[in-house]
C-alpha cells in the first residue's frame, strides 16, 4: 500500500512542460506556421514537453471583433488560455509592411500585461526578402519586452529561399533552428516555473 502511494506521489511530481507556438499567418498553407512547427518539433526532441501550435486563423473571424480578454468567444479564448498556461512560447509572424500582422498584435493586445512575465520566448518571422530582417529587433523584441518576458537572444528570420517548394523548411533552415531550439529548452530549464517544486526536466536526446 505504502509503495503504491509512493508511486502515485512520484507520478504527481513529474511535471510536463508545455511549449506553445503562435503564428500570425492569415492564410494557409503558411511558411510561418511550418517554421513554428519545425521549432516545436526540434524543441520537443530535446525535452519532455507537450507542444501546441496555433495560428490566428485558429482563433476564427471573431478575433477581429473581440475587444477584451474577459468573455472572449471560444476561438480566441482557446488561444488566450494556451498562451497563459504556456511554460515557454515560440511566437512568429509573416512580415507584413515591415512588421508583424495586425491580428498577431491584436491577439497580444488583449492579454493581461503581467501574463508573460519571465516566460522564455523565441521570436521568429518569415518574409519575402532580407530587407526587413531587423523586424525581430525593432518590432518583436520591444513588444515582448513590454510584457517583461524573457526573450531569447537568438531569433529566426526566414525568407522564401529557406523553404522547399512544398513549404517545408529546407535543410539550411532546419540547421539554423537547432541552436535556437537548444536555447529555448535551456531557458525553459532555468525558468521560474521549471524551478517550482516537483518540476522535472527530462532530456530525451
Ligand atoms: C500584405 C502583405 C505584406 C507583406 N509585406 C512584406 C514586407 O513588408 N516585407 C517582406 O519582406 N515581405 C512582405 N510580405 C511577404 C510575406 O512576409 C512572406 O511571403 C511571408 O513569408 C508569408 O508567410 P506565410 O506563408 O506564413 O503567409 C508581405 C506579404 C503580404 C501578403
């Protein structure tokens, strides 16, 4: 009996982490969504973590007419709550007019300013050319600095040439993602949530 209880306690102490990917693409198929998917795939090969991936299309057309977090319709609500309970986030958007898409920003506009505090965040963008590569520095980083999130030093910026004809990240991009995924997992291991009693990081590779 005692042994069984101990086993239960051990099981209860194993905390699985959740890494949530948010992509600002407005259409599918999407290179941005594929990029986030590959980052999540690589991160979850390094640590025992559950991953979830949403784009703003998943929020449904109600996202645009939702003006406050409280009482949000089911589509946006699903994404808000995923962001709020994430242990770490991968946030990405296609570059539209030298910035993230409007709906990507709108999604984060409606969140409580304290909700991402200290959370490891990897930023990424896709674009038509190298011209707006600094978008990660002058758009993404200030937004998540506002939230006092822990934005990783590495970011991923990919252009059309970094994808195969079917829209999947090519070999070069996959290799570029590897150190970013490692940094994300290391940040997750060192984050406040990971240090909570009972939290267990398991390296699987
Ligand atoms: C409305 C619109 C605005 C865009 N603005 C830019 C831009 O300012 N700079 C750039 O490099 N690419 C721009 N692009 C190209 C997209 O960023 C690029 O095709 C992106 O990879 C698309 O991602 P997706 O496949 O996830 O939708 C724009 C595309 C659209 C449709």
